[in-house]
C-alpha cells in the first residue's frame, strides 16, 4: 500500500523525503534478505548433495551430470522470459527454484576443493561484495557507463571461456578468473545503485516485491560468479 504522505499534496517535503527513505531502506533490506536466503539454499543443497550418495549417483552418470551442470543456465533463460509478466509470488518461487538448481550444480566444488578453502574464499567474497554494495548504494557518482563497460566485459569473458575449452591454457584460465572476479565485483556496485534508482514507492507493494526479487537475482549472480572465479584462483584442491 502506498504511504499517504508520499502522495498527499499537503505533506511537507521533509516528510515525503523521510517516508521515501524509509521505504527505500526497507526495499534494500528485502533485496538482501532474498539474496541471503538464496545463497543459504544454494550452499545447503550443494553440501548435502556432495556429502551423500546423491552426488555420486548424479555426477557418476555422464548424462545426469551434464543435466545437473546446465540446468541453472537453462532455467535462468526461462526466468528472463517469464519474469516480465510474472506476479511477485511467481517470481519468488522461480528465484528459490533457481537457487536450488544452482546448489545442485555447485555441489561439485565440495568434491574438488577442500572445505577450509571454500570457507575462506566465501568470506573473502562476502567481505568484498559487502564493500562494493555499500559503495554502490552510497556513491553519488553515476555508474551507468561503468555498468555498460562491465557488461561488455561479461561478453568477452564468456568468449574467452569458450576459447579456453579448446586451448586448455592454464595462463588463459588464470586471466579469465582474475577478470571474472574484477568484473562481477564491479557489477555488484553498479547493480546495487541500479536497484536503488529503480525503487519507486508509488509503484506499490506488489511491484516492489517483484523488483526486490529481480534485484536479489542480479546480486546473487554477481556473488556466485565472483565466488567461483575466486575459488579457482585461491581454492585448495583435494
């Protein structure tokens, strides 16, 4: 429901500003709560699959392993197609399903890397992510041009990863990992500012709930990608 002070022509400017700021803070908390919940689901499922016979059964079968690995990619395309016309509740459901599929796909990291290095890299990623998100939220600088540059970087990163599938170059892999960490860390600041700018209290509860899910998805993807690239750089293999 829209706050009456925001719409009332008789409300003072400071009152309207205070009401907007309170709504914006609540919106950002909702975004990060969704994102944190998504990361928790992903981590829990990844750990459970890797530490039970389920992981061996899935990834011991070549076909099932490929399905598990690429299911999140297929589902994210489905989400992008459906989110435009989806309700807030449907968007939330799709977000939780996607995070669950990511957990299934990422369970292999527990089979490849030691638990200590996974934990260490997670906290490094979390600290870096938090700093960049805070900067993106508080900076007065328009990050639009930086975001456009970084999105071009994502495309270049994808092409480099495809090329390295054939080259199998350790140096290329190192460069891709370093670039991936830098790109998705930068995108964290850009997306945080974008979420803040897209918030409109007058749009109402339903629309802002949906915006919160979309914003959480973008930040979640930045965190997951930065974490995986950083893990390939700093992770200790079993």
